[in-house]
C-alpha cells in the first residue's frame, strides 16, 4: 500500500513544475516579457513603413486624378508625353526636382 503522504508530495512537486513552466513561458516565451520590447520595436518599424506607403499611395492617387481623361492636367500630360517620346526643344531647359 502506498503512503498517502508520498502521493501528496508527488502531486505538489508536479504542480510546482507546472507553475515553474508557466512562469518560464510568461518570461521567455514568444509573447513573454523578454519578447515585449522586440515586438514593440517591430511594431514601430511597421507603423513607419505604413506611413511611408500611405504617403506614396496618396501621391499616386493625386497623379491618377491629374491624369483623369475627363479633365487631364495639361502640364502633367505634356511632361509625360515629352518623357515617353524623348522630345525636348533645343531652347528648353529641364529642371528636375527631388521627389520629397
């Protein structure tokens, strides 16, 4: 016959190991305290990337609006035609601006 004290002691040790494992996952797991700063840094990088892509999307949306066949912007249309065909008059000066 088994000693009831030994069985209780075994359950306590098993429960202690389970609690220690849970504490280990809470600290060093993929969503634990140690990964928190890494996740926060990744989130900031993704938010910066989203902001940059949103700015590019807005610029492209503006360009599409300017090229609307119903009301195309004559300056932009002229610029695109000259760029595509490589047609520039001898007396013209080309000034390039940064895409800021």
